[in-house]
């Protein structure tokens, strides 16, 4: 890992199910459009790697961490809470506070679906700046843009409304892009989607 990559890597800690898919797509697009690199456990399809080890490595390689705790809720099948997202947030905060060298430079954005909802299940993070996206991809894009713009020293990043406009345009172009590969949209892996975004942005910005 080079220092340069570390400074632009954004670790994504969010749900991977279909219910969250539209929000995750918006996250990945916004991070790329802001000039940063999205990183998450979905990028590596290697069953030999223990999941928690993979996550810790991604956190180590990423200066930025985006943590959406909006799906910390009871599972409909087990009636038990889903704590993956708070666990990964805790690992990131631990690295930020107890790590050495560049690890101490870490910067995180904590997201939830409603203001102050987190106080009912993870009150220890009170004092951190938790932002609510209201399960709206456009609002999520604007929150990510403002966070990364505040952290960026290179240039002013395009405004949230412009990134939303580009995301909508990309999603409209996606069926044609996939047909040219050819690949069905529902077959796209995280890496496929990331590559298509990167190529589209090079041609359209």
C-alpha cells in the first residue's frame, strides 16, 4: 500500500443486501466522482480469507471510513440484532485512536436513516457527528460529497446536485453500457460496477 492510495481510499461499511442496493450504488458513485477510491469487502471474492481479517486489512489501507448504521435492527428470521456495521465502526475508531503513523489521520462519517435514532442502541458514539440520509440516495450523495470536500485539500469537489445529476445520467446509461459488454445488470459484481463508473466518469466529466 502506498501513502498516496491510503490518502484516497474510503472504506465502506454498509449492508450488502438488495434492500440497500440503490443506496450502495449511490455511495460508490459519489466516492468516485469526488476523486476518491471506494473500498469494501465485496471487492475480493476469495473464500480463503477470513471475513474479519479482510475487513481489518481494508480499514488499515483506508484513511477514510464511511459507516452506515441504519440497518442495525432485528433480523426478521432470528429476531436478533444485526451488529456487523457497529462492529466494523468500532474497529475503525480503534485504529484511528490507537494506531500509529498514518492511522491516526483517519477520518470517518457515520450515517443513520433518522436523526438521533442511534441513541437507542449505540449511545456511546454520542458526540460524533452522525448524519441522517433518510434512506434517500440523493441526500446520501450530498452528505458524502460535503464530507469528502471538507477533507480534501486538492480542490473544491463539484456540488452535491451536480453529482446527483451525473449519478442519474450514469444509471440511465447503464443498460446500454452493459449491453455492449455484454452483461446483465444483475450480474454486475462490485468490481464490475466500480470499473464501469470509473470509465463513464472519464468520458463524461
